């Protein structure tokens, strides 16, 4: 998912994306939704949040080392 798409989702939650990185923005959305803010933190390549809409991007970001 591109940053612009993530920013659009953030706006639906009344979150101002500002200059946040994609990772920080997704973590903010996750927290706002009452979920763990765990995006890009599946260091072992495993995650038990199978219904997470960020799952595919999360694994990809983790491979790239996008932690901030």
C-alpha cells in the first residue's frame, strides 16, 4: 500500500498524517483502532494477527528494515 493510501485511511480516523513515515502512520492508526501498534515488528517473520489489514505490507516492511 502506498503512503497516499495510508494517509487517506488515517484521515478517516481523524488522524493528521503530516510528515509521518508510512510505518509511524500505520502504527498510529493501529493504536487509534485499539490494536497493537506492531507494524513491521514481526522479526521472526511470524505474526498471530491473521486478520490484520496491514499484514502483507508489514512483512515486506520488516524485510526492508523499516522500523521508523
